[in-house]
C-alpha cells in the first residue's frame, strides 16, 4: 500500500518534469567540457617558452646602454600574473617581458635590484621583488624561500630570520 502511493506520486507529470530538469542540469554541469570561451582573459596567464640554459652570473654589465653582449636570453620567475623577475635582477610587468625572457630595461616600469616589498628582516611580501633584491651582488641567497614570516613569506639573507608567530 505504501509503495503504491509512492508510484502514483512519481507518475505525476510535475514530478517527472522536475526530475528530468534536475537530471538534465546535472549532465550539463558535469559532463560538458569546459570551453575556453567561457573563461575570462584576465585569468589566463600566457606561458613563456624559453630554451633551457644553465644559470649565469652577470658581471660585465654595460651601464651606458643596458646591454650585456654575452647573454641572449633570460630565465625568469614565469609564474607571476602581474610581475616577472628575470635572472639579471630586473622586475617588470608581464607585458614588458621581451621575447627572449628578459625584462625590457627601456620601460619606465622596469627596475633592477628592487627591494620594494622587502622588510629589514630579509623577508618580502612579493616573490618577484625577493628575487630581484637577492640578486644584488652583496646579498646572499642562502635561505631563499623559508616561510618564517607569515605575511612576508619570501626571504633571503646570510642567516634565517627569526620566526614570527601569526596567522596568514
């Protein structure tokens, strides 16, 4: 008797329509592949394809025309959505990265050996500035990425900074 009531209820057109609609929506959401057209261009980060090369310290820097004749391409931090740091110590906006992976030194927004978000304890809030700051010839990169300061995670220096308590 109880099962007969359930079957009668499920045979009603409104219940069947609701079940069909919910099932159809589920299929649309979970089974259709994500389209690139639905994604915003703001969330897309274009990869920089550069040839792999070993790291080279830059000692012969020509300050007059900002060129180094020995180096034709740069390794850079790649993952930054807004900023990029290259292996010459420059930080620039992503749109100022040249095809060889180096920051455009002629751009007004490019800076070299910038410690802009870095604190006295050797920790920086922004990773790209940590890279640029620690590439200064007088800086050491012994503890390049120790997360001891919860607000300024990216660190450099000759010794690890003192751990600070806090929530991140």
